[in-house]
């Protein structure tokens, strides 16, 4: 186990950190809206919660492309720690899977709404349909959307466990590098 150091963390670019935490907030809000929807009565409130879920899901979808563009622009980031190649490989695979699910989950939700013959609105605009109305397809897309949400939960838990492992066991700067910091 590495000793704890007093040196400051090699902070990640501020835009990358901001996008990370905005994405976290949007995913949490999308989940909260849809889980709350299943617990309340009233058609208007349930519809409002579903629209909120869709909006935050679409924001995650947009943030995905912004994050990918920023990562391409930034190139390879400076390592915040030294670790065995297998841990780096698992971390990289988890990150790729997180990015893939952050793209897939909103697309499945959008297609699900279309298959249910429900238009998808975003900030007052009606988005084009990805698929035609089809009850059987809607059932399949709903199952995939729920499965993808569970996969996202598993990946987020792995991501959090990895950060906590680095912070409490390895005692390196990985977690601190992704925390928001004040501009000096």
C-alpha cells in the first residue's frame, strides 16, 4: 500500500470535471423522476415526471457528444497514479462501457416512446421519430431500456468502488483529481 502524500492532485481539466458532475446530476434526476412516477397518482403529475425523465435523458445524450468531443480534443490525459496494467485495463473497459451505456440508454428511451406512438419533445421541439409505432417493438425496447438502466447502475457502482479503492486503499490522487475545485 502506498503511503498517503500531501502533494496536490493533478487536477483534470475543469471542463471535463464539470461535464462529469453535470452528467451525474442528470442521470440521478432522470432516475429520480421515473422512480417517483411509479409511486404517485394523478395523470398530469405522472406525465410531468415522464417528461422530466425524458428531458434529463436527452440532456445526458447531448452531454455524451460534448464529452466525447472534449476527450478527443484533450487527447491522452496525464496519469494521476501508477497501477498495474490489469487495473488500468479494467478501468478503461469500465469507462468505455459507461460511455456506451450513456449513449445507448437515451436512444432506447427515445425509440421506446416512438414505438409507443408517443412523440418525444425536448425544450419545446418535437424530435423526429427513430422508429414507427409498433406495440411488439415497444415491449422489446422497454425491456432493453430497463436492462440498460440496470447495467448503468452496475457500472456506476463499479466506478464508485474504483474511486473509493484508490482513495482509501491505494491512497492516491485519482478521486481528488475529479473533484470540483475552486479557481485560484
